[in-house]
C-alpha cells in the first residue's frame, strides 16, 4: 500500500517550497500525497495566486485558521491539524520553512508519534526576537528527518545535538521553483509594463515586525527609501502587514508621494520574480529574496541586523545594512562596485528530487520487516 504523505503549506513563502516537492512526490508510486493548507494566509494575492502560478491543485485539507496573535494562530493550527491527523493518520508529515504553520503542524504530528520531515532545516539567525527563529529551532528539534540547504545549516544542527543520521543536505528548494517557472518568468516584461527600463530600478519588500511594527523605525526607513528613490526609481509591492502599519502611522501618503517611489499590491510569484529578475538591486527584509538575488546575481541590500542565510553574504550578493546605509549602498551599486556572486553548492534546481529520494529511502526502511 502507498505511504500517505502530508505536505503542509500555510503562508506565502511556503508555496514555492512545497510546489517542486509536490511535483516530485506526485510521480512516486510508493506515495499518496495530501496537500494541507493551514489558511495562515488566505487573501488571493497572499495564497491562491501562488497556488495558481506554481501549478498546485486546491488543497486536500484546508484548515482555514486565518490571522491572530502568535499564540492564537499557532494554537488554532495545532488543534485543527491534530483533528485531521487523528481522522486519517499519515505515514509522514513534511513541513517547510519557518512560519507559524511549520511549527504548529510539526508539533501536532510529533505529539502523535508521526514522523516529521523539515525542508529548509538548520538555518539560524541567532536572534530569538524573530518569531521565525523560535519556529526554526523548535521545528528542527521535533523533526525526524532534516533537509538542509547548505553546509552551515547542517553544522548548526550538529552543534545543537541533533544526530547526524537525521540530517541530509539536499540543497535549496527555492531554485527549483525558479527553474520550474523560468520560461514564464522570462517571457514577462515586468519593467516594460511599469514604464521602467530593465536594470534601471530597485525592488523593495518589507514586512518583518522588527522593521514595520515600530513607528520610529518605520519612519526612519520611509525617509531612507524616499532619499534612495532620488538615485533610482523604487517599486514596492506592499505586504498587508506593512500596508496597515503605513496607513495607521500616516506614512503611506509620505511614501507614495515621494518622487520615484511606486507602491503596488502584493504580487504573485511569476510577476514578482519577473520584476526582480530585471531589477538593478533589491532592498528587502525577506529571507527567500536574499537567496533568489544571490542566485540571479542581483545586489541585495537587507535591512536587518542578522541573517539566517549567511552563504548569501559569504558567497552571494547580499549585504546587511541599516536604513542610514541604504543610500550609500545604492551609490555603490550604481558605480558597479558591488561584489559578484558564486552560486552555492546544490542550489541547482534538483533539490526536490533529492528530498523525494531521501523520503523514499526512509519509508522503505520503516516498512522492512
Ligand atoms: C508571516 C510569517 C513570516 C513570513 C511572512 C510572509 C510567521 C511568524 N510569520 O508573517 O515568517 O515571512 O508570513 O508573508 O509565521 N494578512 C492579510 N491577508 C493574508 C494574511 C495576512 O491581510 O492573507 C494580514 C493580517 O492582518 C495579519 C497580518 O497580515 O494579521 C500578518 O499576517 P501573519 O500571517 O500573522 O504574519 P506575516 O507578517 O504575514
């Protein structure tokens, strides 16, 4: 009989990690896949457009939990998912990334003794003030199989005492999603559509609580963006959390009216990657974008004090900067004085296949008499 494998997604950055793995596992005869969507993100532009772009079917299980405080959201997912696990017990649960859905579903499964695989394991920012860091650490310690994207991630796990036989380096799944959709991304003329010239603008994304939830910090960032837009136009697809903070602080109008700044609604995967691919630089606090820019060789200015993805700095185009450092950094980009990237090992578009083979081996081992 085929092994039942749950593949869990909940929030925007999960969908591009789940999609390549879904495709790889769908081909396997040993496996019956169940796509689980917790509903942590629910708006069309935060969820459905990604399912559509990435060719994912409607979820088999939709938990519909919605927004809330961390405790509420995590608890609602835990309760709703446990009910599903009790109704039909899968052989494996696969979780990805570091959002609340990742931790809640891993915990629900672990408590019932159902083995958990974590894709994108071992990343550490060493900053416990980030909710994602708590999610990463706890998920890794609940997981039976830890798929890491890079060498440093495996080293972090070993230092934390996780047995090495649980850890497998499979590479970075984000590149699989990009390669899967490369033709569609490349045929889109994103810059043209906005009246911009390719390599003539910067893309901005910001949504981390540390940047947008504190009015003083957000005011400084808005000022720095307005200054930077004098050097090159900035296109900013605004996350709902950020939109709410900008509006409540009266900063939205200031940003919108700054010369050179263009605010957009959140974009789907293909439209967004098309915009990034043609950009001169990216300003962000996202995790995935630090990796995508390294892969594409585009300068990435990360408005954070730490990164859980250090290879994007040591081998890639990523630099951590403060709001005050933004304008000087863009001046450097304009002068062509930005470091080039070397693509990290196993960021090759074949990660989903490696993860699928790894899971097949574990399933086979557990069914041996
Ligand atoms: C979550 C993840 C973060 C990830 C980000 C990507 C956690 C702890 N955080 O943060 O790691 O980088 O997603 O987007 O899991 N909202 C909508 N529509 C939606 C979803 C949310 O309007 O479809 C609004 C709600 O007002 C909500 C707020 O955005 O309260 C924040 O959403 P939430 O899922 O709590 O956190 P994110 O900031 O999106």
